[in-house]
C-alpha cells in the first residue's frame, strides 16, 4: 500500500484515492496529486510583498508611511 499525501488544505492524514483524484474525508477537499501546485491569490500577495521587501527593504516602508 502506497503512502498518500496529507490534505493540502487541512493537513488531514486520512486522504484517499478516487479515480485520478485524492479526497480528504475531513474537509471534502479534492485535488489531483499529479497536477502542478497552484498558488492562491492570498499566497501570491504574500509572496509578492516578500519579494518587494527583499529587493528593496525601504520600498515597503515608504508605501506604508503615513
């Protein structure tokens, strides 16, 4: 029996296969384990803010200044 990944949404360890999809019985999230990972809009904003801060640490401070 192969080890299935935990649910990417709630981290439940009880995921199961349903055809080509993986399903979480705890939160009902369904995903394709073979599909490339996607980034949510919120994660994209966080990643972009971190990149701005990394490129020029003062740029974020200037934008937040009153």
